[in-house]
């Protein structure tokens, strides 16, 4: 397969005047560019990202060949087109138009698909849609374009929130979703269970939140939390707490390490934190437990 191109390389194949861009706004997984285009006959190479095209001004007949088939529509304000990623397409139009491109990363699209389907999605393909009149799509494009212009507080978070809503809409109406091998009852696979238990055991002395553990398996936090609970019968945070307390009990019983060192080695904030958690779980303080055990 040829290398997939980034959205900012598209003008090398489809020249146009950039009217608006999110390039320097530190958005993650989402990007925007608005262009003024004259009529062209061009090849759009296989792109790294999914792309939504919203038509702002100008009306033109448009022809597109995708996967060997030609489609023909007249496009203007209020219309939108969809391009799946990793697929070359041919475009021909004659009249000038202003358009907004919204680029959605494959990682974000598959993450959202995995969360809403409660399983691991390996790939998403958008349907070939040259023209659709869909207010949800055009309103989302307008909202993201407004944020690119105004650069408001919390812009990256706002844009990703809008994009996630847009992706859910696209998945419902315009997408094909490919699942990985089905796991038993939506739980982690045996290999994943073994990997996460080993990861937690080796990381008890550092910060372990849901995202850190999910990243260790290449999963989204929401999906990881659900499948972890189905595998182990307890939420991840409760599992980690139990492992930390068990490690502390072993160190107290078998070593002479100071209690404050045991606390830090097991991932507790300080000795007082360990004492509270240990007493609640085992009915005695670490000091009393150590005295009775040695």
C-alpha cells in the first residue's frame, strides 16, 4: 500500500487558497481547513484521516470516481460529502466553490466506535457519499469552523467533544464497522488478563489511573473498565487497591523496611494513607500487624 498522506499535504494534489486553518491550535485527532477552489480535474490520493467536506458558497456539478464507480451530483451550500480514509478518488468540477474540510483521525473514530459498541473495533470504513443533505454534519462543521476562528477557552476539548458527537452520527448512518475476534462475554482475553495483572504488579509504586491501565492494553478507558470488571468481578481501582494492600502486608511481615518506605513502595501517598487503608481492610494498623507477625 502506498503511504497515506496527511491532510496538510492535500494541496500538493488539489491546489486551493486556504481560507481558515486549525494547524497551530494544538487540537488532537481533529483538524480543519477551509479552501477556495476553482474548477479542477484531480486525483485525491489515499489519505490518513477520514474527511468530511461541507460546501459553503458556490454551486457546481461534481463528478467523483471511487472504487471504480462514477457518481454525479450538483453541490452547493448545505450539502456535504464523505471520504473514507486510505482510498484514492477522482474529482471533477467546473465552478468555483468554498468548502470546509473536517479531518478525523482513525484512532479517534475507532475509539468512539469501540466505546459505543462495547467491543474492540479494528477498522471503520465510511460509505462513499458524494452528496448528502444532513444538518447534523453541516452544523458540526460550522461549530468546528467557528472554534477555529474564535480560538475560545478550552478549544481543543470543545472540538473533540463536537467531533465525538459527529462520529457517533456517522457510525449510525454512514459507516461499516469491523470487529476484532469476539471475546467471551465482552471480557478481556486471557492474554490481556495476564498482561494487565503483570503490568499492575510491576507498577504498584507509581500512579495507576484508568487511562494508564487502558493504554497498557491499547484500549479506551471506558471499554477497558467494562471488560476488566467482567474478567475480574471488580473495578480496576478496587483491584489495584487490593494488590497494594496485599503487597504492603507481605512487606510488613517479611522485612524491616520502615512503614513510610513500605507505603511509598506500594503506591500510597504517605504512611498515614497506608495506615487508614490498612486498618479499614485488615482491622489493625501496619505497626500492630508487624508486631504480631514478627
